[in-house]
């Protein structure tokens, strides 16, 4: 079966209450890697809360899910993974029929026995049931679905409702049976039936936790945490964090503190990585700015922010204020003359608020009078810093803009807005 990664996602939903003595919520954090793993667990465990419906909020369900998560958050065999996927498929089919009708249409009543029988036929190797293969079932199902939304909705007879149930079952069964063969078919069907008949909520939630965990473990044990392969997974530490986040234990990290810690770690590591990768480019840009600062035609701002500018043409109009919107023509390029943006080439001026752009623009445009044309040399700390921006602007890039201030856009008053309406 297709591997399902459900870490951070779920089919059924719930919220959390108190801590269980069975579940470890603290850990001895010996180094930064421990702290990252624990904080990662807390942040994800806390996020589980928003994924579940209030009616499932019981201590027993919560603990069952976390116990299942602990069982699945390890290196599992192919047999264990296949068994879990089959049970989950059965649970999902049964859960999808709980409402009693399909696709939100109360007239499309569920015939559970007919659906179960049809799915079983597909699992046992049939490709067509009652004239429906996967493609024909899909076409029929959505044709009826659309006709139910016509101005004069199609009336559903018992024959049509039965066909809808069969078509639905064929689509589901074909999906489940996609990778079945004579070797794995019997085992899958046995575990599928086990999941389909699973009614006890704690059993279902334990399997849910198990399924979420196995996908998460497979992913993060290979790729590392925070999209960084050097931040290796320490499963026991992460599990303690997940329990703490889900059960609200803030002894080491609150959920907000964990998220802030991970954000700071990610930013620091990204900056360090980019400094190593783009160190030569950073120095080239710094040298360029240092040389420009010595040019008598180039001015510094009174704020000493690092912004440099040349006056190409001085206008006589008013100067924009911080909360104004302006109309400009501009061309943006790098120190190697690579153009990355140009309103002139597009043939249309740009209009924006001074608070909607990078800091270098916000500061520089307030120096200009309407009718002026300036060239700005914007250092990386007033631009995109250590981050890549698009395909052309590398980390630590100086941004050079030739800007002509065409006007200050006046905000509409209430009368003008009402007239348009």
C-alpha cells in the first residue's frame, strides 16, 4: 500500500486534558540537539490539540493515542507498517460511513452492507463490480453528484442509491487494492476487517497515534528535524516532548516557548549555513559598498543605517511620509548589473505603501520629493539579509535601485468610496 505520512495530521480529531503517569513528559536535556528534539516534540504535541473534535475529548482517548504514538515512533518492519496501513484503511472506511450519507448529501444514504460487500470483492481481486470499474465508478459518482446540484435536482431512486453505494465502494476498494497481490492479499484483508470492525474509541485512537508516528519516524529519521539533516532525530526525547505538548506539561517548555526556540535555532543555523556558502559574495558586496561610500557623489543618510544614495534628479514636489502610498518607476539590479525587477520594462508604474516594502525603500523614499530620481545602494541588512529572494537575489546581496518618484497617492475619503458603491 502507499505509505501514508500523517505526522501532524489525522483523520479523527480531539483535545487534551491531564497528564498520565504512564507517559513520560520530561527529559534530561544534555545538549542543544536534545533541546531541539524536545522542543520539536512539544510544538507538535501541542498542535495535536487543534486537530481533534470536542466530542472525542476524553482522558482515555488521549492517552491511547499517545501510547500508540510511542509504539509506532521507531524503526518498524515492513510487516508492521503494512499491518498498520490495513487497519487504518478499515477504520477510515468505517468512519467515513458514520454520518449515514455520502458527500454531505442526506439523500445519498449509506448501505453499509452493500459497500462492505463490494469493497471485499475488490480486495479479493475483482476489477469490475456491477459494471463499474474504477474509472466508470468515478465518472458515475460525480455525474450524479453534479446532477444533484442542478436547478432541478435529480431525484434519487433506490436503484440509483444502490448504484451510488456500489460506485463509492469500487472507488475505495480499488484504492485499497492497488498494491495487493497473492502474497499480501490475505493478510491485508484480515487486518482491514479488524480495523473496519474496531468500535472501541481507545482502540481506534491508539491505532491513529501509531499511524501518525510511523510516518513521522520514517520521515524525520531520514531527513532530520527542521529541514536540516544535521539535526538528527532522538526519538525518546522527541516522544517526551510530544507527550508534554499534548498533555500541557510546561515544566521545560510551553508550546509558545518551544515554537520560539525552534524559530531562533532555525534562523541562526540558516544564517551560519548561508555565511559559509555565500561568504565570498558577502565580502564582495561589503567591499562594493565601502568603495561607494568614498565616492563624493554618493551620500549617506543621517540615520547611519548603511543606506547610500545618489541624486540623479531633484524634484520640487512634496516628500512622502511613512504612512503614505506612492507611485514610482524603478529598476532593481545587483552589483554585477543583473537586473531582477523593473517597472519600466513592465511599462506600468508601481503603487505601494511605504510600510509594505523593504526597509531600504521605506527609508530612502522619504528622502525624495515628487519628481525626483535617486539611485539607492541598499545594504543586505535593509534588504533581504541572509535569505534568498527569488532565483536571482542571493543571501547578503546589495540591492541597487534607480527610483523615480512620480507621485503620492492620496487615500480615498469615505464619500468617494460610497459613491463608487
